[in-house]
């Protein structure tokens, strides 16, 4: 007899026909937008691990692209705008995230360059710090933490240094942080 927790984690049934896989893909796209690579990863877990499974996944992907349900350029555009406007992330962070999601390099470059064309990265970095409620650092440790936070958020070394210079942070410390980042 299976325990209740064992039943909850049973492997999902394998999908062997195109329409069922298509329905699964549409439902998963209904929950949230996905890239082609993300959707392929999801569907590969549900189909047989052979040539037929791979063919099913490719057929469904083509069908979704034809119906304009799946488009990496639109995904990357929406993702870039959201991360820039709502989370105040820098260009480098968005590029990294899109790469992880499987968007093609050419698409990433074009879309992210357009999204950040009219953006002042220094102002965006200040908005990021404000959103994170980070204030002027009191000591070297806090300065380093803010610097690393800006780097993780996708801002360049130059932008992070400019923001910290406006807070009259010690030049020696800024030089040390700059060397550490490079």
C-alpha cells in the first residue's frame, strides 16, 4: 500500500500523442510565459525518451510558433522591460537571465539593447538601491555589500563606483572593490 506522500509524487503519465502534448504545452503557457527552450525542457519530461518523443516535442513547438503562442523575441522584450521598469535591474543581469532561459544570443543582444537604449544606468542603479532600501554606507563592510549588490543586479563596475562616489566613499576602498570585481 502506498503512503499519501508517495502518491503525491508519482511520475506523471507519459504523453504519446501530439494533441495531448499540445494541450499540456498550452496549459503551461497559460500559467506563465516561457521561452522555446523552457517549454521543450518541460515537454521532454512528459514524452518517451526516444526519437518519437523528440519528434512530438518538435511538432508541438512548430505548431505553437505558427499560432504565435510561442515567440522568444516577444518573451525577451516583455522580460527585459519588466526587469528594467519593475525591478530596476541593470542590462547585464537581464542578459544573464535570458541566457539561462535559453534565448538565442542574437535575440538577447537586439532586444536588451533596445530596452536599455534610453536608460541612464546610474539613475536605474539609484532606483534599485532605493527599492532595496539601501542607504549611504556607514563603513567599509557596508560599502562592499552595496557594491556587490549593484554588481549582482547587473550594473557595471563604473556605474557602481559612480553611485558610491556620490556618497563620498573613500577612494582607496573604491579602487580595492574595482580591482576585486575585475
